[in-house]
C-alpha cells in the first residue's frame, strides 16, 4: 500500500509518482510497488538493504542521494508487550518517504498532523516521527513504573510471596527498552551531525536525540530500582530465615538442660536417692517446667523469641 499527502496542506491523494512537496508512506510494499518507488526516488542501495532486512536495528546515515534513518520501537508500550515495530525514513530536499511493514504508532500520529501544527516540510516530518517514537518509550516507562510500584508493595506486604519471576520479567523489558532507546538516540545523533538542513531543523534533531536520551535514562533508573528491590526482597527473606533459626535455636536451648537432667536420671546406677523417693517423678517434672519456663521468659524479654 502506498499513500501520499501534500506537506503544505495535508491533503491526501493517490500517489502517482509525485516527488515534490509530498510525504509518501509505503507499507508492506510489493516488489512492483518497490520498483515504482525506486523509479521515482533515487533510493540508495545500502539503505534499501537495511529496510528489507528483518529485525534491523535503529541506525542513520547521510547518503549522497538522501538522509536515511530507521528506528525500532515497541508496538504496544502501554500493554508492556515486547513486540517491536520499525519505520524507515528517507529525507529528500522537498519530499519524505517512509517504509514500514504495517505502520507504527508514531507514524499514524504524525500522519494526522501533516499540513498543520508546523508539520509541512520533510525535516519537520522526520523530527515529529522521531519525537513521537520517543514518546512510546516514555509510555513504556510509565507502564513499567506502575508495575514496579505494585511489585514493591508485594515485597513488603507478604514475605511468603515470591515476586522474583515478575521482577526478572520487568527487568527483561527494561533492558530491551533501554537498548532500543539507546540505538534510536545514536541514530538521531548521527542524523543531526550529518544533516545539511536549516539551523532550526538541526535543533529539532538534537531535541529528538535528547528525548531518546531521557527515555533511556528513565528506563535505566527503573532497572536500577528493580535491582535494589530484588536485593531488598532477598535481604527480607534472609531476615525471615534468621528469625526462624533464632526461634529454633531458642527452643533447642530450652530443651538442652531438660535433656541433660533426663539423661542424668536415666542412668542405671543403684545408689541414686531420687529413684527411690516417692516424689521423684514430680520433682523431675517440676524441674523441667521451672527451667524451661525461666529460659522461655528470659528469651521473650530479650526479644529472641
């Protein structure tokens, strides 16, 4: 599918090879449609190879024929989905060309802005596409921040709960998001360094680079927080284990003197006065209860039990 709009007015029309003052958007192009685009626009061969390569990372280059940048981002950032999407942008002096599989969220948003809100030149289209792509990373950060807050509550609410699998799942998404944002930032920086547009356009490219940089930093901060949260969970588990061991040790100490007395009175010597005493059994139980009760009270007051 190939569609087009006039940059000055935002009027959509059926593309018939126009290359001046237009934004041409091609999605899931067939070989015939690709040949039409190559016949109308001087597309660099290396740039086309990057576009056609499945799963290509974000990168940018200034070719003699045109500026080129391809940016990968999350398809459904609000849903914390790890699936990604990619848009490739060709910047010509008086036209913009975008190629993608089925469009992106940023492309759909910017398409509605053409002809208004200062989106009426190829450089402005490129900037808006980069800026809206950066917004998807902020959307992902918002969603993961909410999920991280829920994980923090789980860590403190119930020590028997095990949030470790969820923590590692979020960390995986954060690592992937940070990598994509960093690649997009480097691509935007490369485009800004080699672009020959007006000073205002160069400022826009630097602004897009800054947006990707802030998104990457925010994802970095969330990842560091999750690492700290995981350490905290493990420390709380160790503390809980220490409390259990302390209680078991206190119980063992209470029974230690009782075991000693039972061992003494259980020896098979003939000359043991307690064995012949009618109240010997009561004396033994009284000793057990008294010693055990005193030790339990002592441990309770010291907070060891």
